[in-house]
């Protein structure tokens, strides 16, 4: 083929396939298989990237990627733990105030108890909304909740506000939970995480014991029955979760 005819053929091919017109002549005449080998590394790298990154992409799209979540900055990150420590500091003050007026209308102790109950709701809300959680908070918050109810019901039994058998399920639940936490703390990486149902149980119980303090037993007893039932149920859920984690880590250690 002479040169003019070859140029005409190239023009015709370019009209049909503009991309082919821009390909250098040595690539147009490349032997079969050479082109595939040239692009194979790119395809492999793309496959490797696709294989290693989909979990991050899926987590980001689902909103579960920790790096995509806003984290608390400034003083707000200390507020949940400060509220928890406030509840802990309220316990001796409560016992003292309740002893001044028990078993009558102990309105001063009731006000302090209601404030402490709302602080429990507030610290959980702030921690979730602003991602102000911490390892200290996960350990401290459940402990203070246990100490709070142990103190209140011990005072009720001591001053005759409530019979011991009514308070026994709540006290037994807290004692078992504290002992289980001590036993499992060193043998599992699982740390206390408050269940939403547990927060509701705490909140309802707080209102119930508050109404006992001001003598409104018609409201106090129904609230106490509901709150105590939820309290015991969540105690079972906590215990089962930690026991399952303990067994799982025991099997992992044995397999390793």
C-alpha cells in the first residue's frame, strides 16, 4: 500500500473510531496479548484497593466510621464525668438530710435525689450527643448508679420507710452486679456499658423512691414495682453479656 492510500485509510478509521486515531502507530500494531499485559497491573491494583477498602466505605456510608463522627472538644467533654461525680458527692449529703426528717416528709432529701436523677439523664444525653464518652465514664457511671440505690434503700430500711423484703430484689441485684464486675474485670476486655433499658430503670426507680420520701405511696408503689422489675431484668442482661464475653475470650485464649 502506498503512502497516500495509507493516509486515507487512517482518516477513515479515525472517522469511525476517534479514539483509535489518537493511538500511536506502534500501539495499533502491538502484538496480541501485549496490551492486556500492560494494563493488568492497574487492574490488579484496583482489585487490591477494592478488596481492602470496602469495609471502610460501607462503614462511612452507614455512619459507623469513628473518624466520621464528631468528637467532643473543649469543656463539654468533661461534663458527663463531672455530673457523675456530682451524683457520687450527693450520697452522704442525702443520707444526712434524710436522717433529719425521716420517716416523715423528707422534702430536702427528695429535692436532692430528684436533682441527682436528672443529672444521670443529662450526662448520658450529653455523652451520646457530643460523643463525650470515656473509659473513666464507662467504669464510673455504673458504679455510682449502684452506690446511689444501695445508699437510698439502706436508708429506707434503716429508718423504716420501706420493708426489707421490698428492697431486697434491688439490693441483691446490685450486690451481685458489683461482685460480678470485680470477678470479671481482670479476665475480660469488656467494660460496663449502660443499656438504654437500664437508664429507664434507674430513672423510674429514682422517681419511685422520691415519692416514698414525700409520703405519696399511692404513686410510689406502682413506680417502684415497674422500676424494680426493669432493674432486675437489666441486671440479668448485664450478667449474661459479661459471662458470654468471658467464655468467648477464654476460648480465644485456649485456641491461641
